[in-house]
């Protein structure tokens, strides 16, 4: 198993104290935690992209550029690049530039995004989101794989003899497809022989298992080698204590206040937005959240691995309002007490040849 740290760069008042750090402080936290993740031996660090809501991640390329300058080994991912609302030419240029600066450490996770407001913001029809996603991803793929591209499509002007610059560092970066609720992303990933990154953040395990099962079935049906069907899985946040009882005592009020703070009544009943695990006890027992003792978290990750067969586990430590010191402590405990056990029990060859 490989391990990634993800930040969506959330920016909302602390769910208990109401304190709100400045934007500059949040960006500093994200960059310093990324540097810490490399020092602690994590395999990847990812920055999300949101254009609406209580987030500061509208320009992930800028944040990843800062991280590229401060790190030398850790792979840098997105989570997700909302390609459906972006110009693929701009995406190709920006991330190839980052790929050069980082000397080949960039990988994209593309998706249509989990925030309901960004299609209106960019003047796009949300009902066409999957058409936008497919066309723009397939153009991005061509721009990285080919030079002197001729292209015609529905959602942007045609291209004639176009070669985007710079070119990627050593061939096209790997592109994962982010999947939360729909079979569209697993289908697109399978068609092109790309890896799948399932959100595994809000819904029950069976919902994500269904998406992954569809992906693996279609991956082989399209004629790709099943051994290349890499899968990654997110999590709904990481909170570690010495025991389940201590986890509940320490984090119950914080966890449940955060659930209440992020609840969206306007999206009630719409899959992928409001967690059904409203209490910390429910989250520990059945949710994707990694909360509890090190052994409980090990057991939960390996339980997911039995169902998902995933190569990469993503964790997040900044979504509940933990201080930078608490985030560092959490990452260190995970790196020392949890990651080695899971790596031995579920080895993966992902990135081993890079």
C-alpha cells in the first residue's frame, strides 16, 4: 500500500471555537504539512480544487508549485482537477510546467467536481457535465501524447496544428479519474486504461465497491491488462487516539460539530454530499473515516483493501480544524504505527519503477 495526504484547503470557522485563520495562514499550513509529509515518508501529497464553498483551493497549480519548490521526492497530485469546467489547453500547459519544475512528480486526478456551484460560476450547463468531462479529458490526453494536434469538438474552438508548451518532463503524467457517485468516471477510466481514484469519503462501503467493480469489469472488457487497473481510495478524515474510548472522549464533540457545520439541507438526499455517519460512534463502526486506535485504523484500511484491492490510500488531517501541531502529530503516528503494518500486509508495486 502507498499513502497520500490530501488537503482540500478548507477555510471555515473552527466548529467549536469559531476561530477562522487567515487565508495566508491556511496556505502556510498546507505547504508546511506537505513538507512534513515528505519528511515522514509519505508517497504523495495532493491538493484539491474547489471554486465555491468554504475552500481556498481555486488555484491548485500555484500551491503545488510552492510544494514542488519545497520538496524533492514526494509525488504531487490533484484531488481533483475539475477538468469539466477548465480549458484543456490551459490545463496541459499549467501541469506540464509543474511537471518540469518537479522533474516528473506530477499526476492528475480529474473529475467533474463535488461542489454544486462551479458550473454556474463558469457559465456552463451542469446537465452537460459528463459530456464536458469526457470531451475535455480526451483533448487533454491528446495534447500531452501528441504534437501538431488537429482537433474539433463541441465545447471549445477547434485546434489546428497545435503543440502545447512546455512538453511534459518525461512523457504524459499519469491521469487518475476521480469517482464519487457515478459510473461515468469509472467507465471513462476503463476505456482509456487509466487508474481510478474513488472518493471513499461519505457513502457506505458498498457504494464505492460497486463503482470499483464496474471499473475492473470494464477495464478488462476494453482489452487492458487487469494488472494495470490501479485503484486509490480516499477517507473521510483521520483522528488517532490510544483506544476507541479515548477517540470518542477526545474527538466526539469536534467530529459531530463539524458534521453539523458542513450539512447541506439543499442537497439532502443527493448522494455524495451529506454524510450518513452523523455520530462519531457511527463513523468509527461503519464510516470511511479513519478514527480510533492504530489497530482499529489498520483493520479498517485492510478491510477496505479486501473489498477494493486498492494500491493507494489517501488520508486527510486538516478537515476537522486540528492545529498544525496536531496535524503533524497525527501524520507522525500514522507513519510510525499504522503505515508500516499496512504496507507489509498489502504490498503494492505502484510507483516502484519510477
